C-alpha cells in the first residue's frame, strides 16, 4: 500500500469527535519516527573504519567498498584484487593472475562529509573504478592508483584536492 493510499484509508476512519488533521498526525507520527530512527533519514555520523599500516585488503569479483560515513587508512594500506599474489601472498588455492577491473573499487557516498576521509598513501590496484565520490570535496594525499579501468570518478559536483 502506498503512503497516499494509507492516508486516504486513514481519513475514511476519522472519529466524529476528532479533526482529520489531528487524526492523521496521531496515526502517522509513529510511522514518521520509525522512518527517522530506522535510518531512512540520515542521522549524525557515528561509524568509522580505521585500517592500520601495512594491511592488505583483497576483493573478489564484483566486490568493493562503499563508505557511508568515515574511513581512515594509515600509510601503506593496499586495496587490491583477490588474485593479486604480489601483495599479502597467495589468497586462493592456486596462484592468481590479477587483471584490470577485477573488483568494483572504493566508493564514497554522498553522505560522507568533508573531513570524514583520511587516505594516507593508500594503494588501489586492479579495480573497475579505483575511487569514486559524490557531491563532496575530499582531501587525499599520496594516493597510488595502478592498473585500474578508471582512476578517479567524481559525480555530482564533488572534487578531490
């Protein structure tokens, strides 16, 4: 049932001693609070992923990372293909041969604020799109992009400095 249909059905059941507006407010306040508290309306940033120096994160086919809030990487962190045996050793039962576009890449959603990203000398290899952002400006230093289909993709007016 759509929201408008639900409102129309609610109006058909207005008690005689109550106005239609008061009845709608009474019936839909819990619904609106559920939307707010359920995460459909973004609240304050609270989650943060911090990755320590030297960590290698490997992604399989069509996998990637979408940052909704905060990401911090220390120097020497690498994001690469699961097939990349040159970083972190062999990860599969047989030796792998990585290729350009093996995994999706790193995407910063429009909810990521300025200052919520700290990518210190991050290396991204073999991604479809190494780094993508929407509608925000981010400062990045020492980013190392190798053998990706697309290096940096900026959508909706965002920039990298």
